[in-house]
């Protein structure tokens, strides 16, 4: 791990002037500022062909600029904790979030007089999302809207306003390859795809309208670096894909993944795989995950972002058969949910920096930041109790005062900042950092 410090030096006469003003007015003198970049002990280097192709590329400098300028800003300390500056030519900073799960209480808490608005749930991470060159998330439900029935567990379908909110926040890549995508049948997927068509700048990955779409690589280009995004799921909760429509959702199939990766290598500088795998609620990676991670590394994938366990799992570098290094986040846990066990309140976000130099693209910096889903509990009417006021905080900014009235205490204990810190340290080990330090 490494930390880089920036110091701003003033000419001697300005320092003298500042000291004089301090004496006269009693104000504090100007101090130094510092910034800590993402870090890792390793980096991976790849040499994917930088060639033109017929794939769909979402970009451009104007698109990236509008992302930064058009979004609302927040005064939360999240912006102060941002650990790196914006990317430059040849540099792309990626932000990746975990499972965004909308149970009934999450949906109901976002109701407004005119429909739904969930933006405020994310306000303390909004600057991190906005400041990234590319932001991606696993949306753990169809966005079929009211036409096919909105609801949470066990058959999920979320309001389409959620998708609008994710775009306004600054997300660029939406992964929808997960086990709940057939909860409302094939129509859930088709309604979701129809919704996302209103945002052609968004890279929707993991679900497809037809076979042609299934065979198309989704890429995003920023600052002269083109990144391909692929997504797969282990299953769909026993619901079967309709006969003749296997293209609807990308399943984990090694032969299909190999074909996709080989195609992507000819169309992009780096490859990111979002994958739904592992054992629910287990902080330990399974042998299936380990084996598949090795397979992806052998294929030359650069970054793997794991979902589904709903709790955090370890991060490590995997050496591929070609000597390349693949960075694997086995599970980022929940980004937002109303689940009722303490470990499921702790999630994480990933920050990864890609740098392209002399035709070679490498991951040069990476980190994982623990986050906390917070909600309040309203038990004023026992027969109509509810969870409400959902927020996501960085663990480094979460306080014992907030923890003391977290709604989770009505379902599971112990819950405290120290409990969450211990869990994060035990799982992430050397990858755990306290941003306050």
C-alpha cells in the first residue's frame, strides 16, 4: 500500500504576511493539505488490441464532462474522503458498487406524492459516484415498473424511477445479470430492456433483447481508454428461461465466457467482468468461485467484480496462465438493502484505476471501501411497523450515535461501529483501511 502527499508551498513573503495577519486577527494560519490515492501491492499489465470494431461504445469527452457538471453536489464529508483526483488522458478511475436490492420497505420509503424518488438514499456516496470516470452497479431486480407489479421479496420488481435515479447519480454501467431477473418471467427482462433504451449512453450488461444483442460487446471509452464490460449469473432461482430465448440473460458458461472474452480483447483495452456467484451470507469464498476466478484470469480478464453473497468477501490478485494479473473482488456485499442480519448491513465499494501507456493497459491502483446501509425503525404501531429513512454511509464516516438507533437492532445484535470494523478487518485483512487515518 502506498500514500502520496501533495504539499502546496507559499513564497516566503506570503508566509510572513499570513503570520502577520494571524497575529493581528487571531485566525489560524494556512495549513498543508494532503490526498491519498488508491493503493495496492501489485498491478496487472495487459496488451489488448487497440482496434476499431462494430461494438457499441458509450463515450466521449463531452459525455464525461456532462456527468461531472450536471449532477447536484452534496456537502457531506464523502467528497473530502475522495482519495484521488479526476482521471487524465490515458487514465480511467472506475467506481463499482454491490447489490442494490429493493425490498418492499426500501420501495415504500421512497414514495412521493408523484411516484418515487430514491436519490437521497445515496447522498453520502454521490460525490464518489460523480467523480469517477465510470461508475457501475449491480441492480438486483428487474425495472419493470408498475405495469407488471412492483414488489420486493420473494419476486422482485422495482419502480422505473429507480433507474432514472441511478442515471442522475452518475452510474454508467448497470449489471442486471442476477438470480432475480426472472422473478417476473421473461416480461420482467423485456420491460427492463425497454426502459433502459431511453438512456442509450448507459451500458446495460447481462440481459439482452435478442441473439444479436447477446453477441455484442458493451464498451465505454474515457480519456482514450476503452473498457469492455461483461456480466453473468449462476442461476435464476429455479425459474427457467423460455425455450428459444437463451439470449435473455447471460448464464455462467465457460465456453460462452471464453468466446465473449476473446471477442472483447479485439475491441477494448481492458475487460471487466461482473459476476453473480458464491454462497449467500458466507464471507468465505467457495471453491467454485476460486476455480472460476482462475479461469477468468487464464482468459486474460483484468478485473472481476463479484456479487450475490450479500456480505463482503476477500480481495486478491490471481495470476493467469499467461503470467498476467487479474484483480478479483469476490463480493462487494449489499450496497443497499433492508435485510435483517448485522453482516448484511456491511457492504463495500471498489475503486480501480486503469492506466494506458505505450499501448499497454494496467491496473495501477485499487482499494475497497466498506460502506454501511442505515435505516430507521418506526414501531409506533406494532401491527404496521416499518423500516424507513434509508441511507448509505462510508464506514469511516459512520458514527456510534447513528449506530445506536439503527433499525437493525430490532432484528439482530450486537451492532456498533466497532462490530462492523472488526468484521471488515477479519474479511478484508490487508485490504482494509480506515480512511480517517
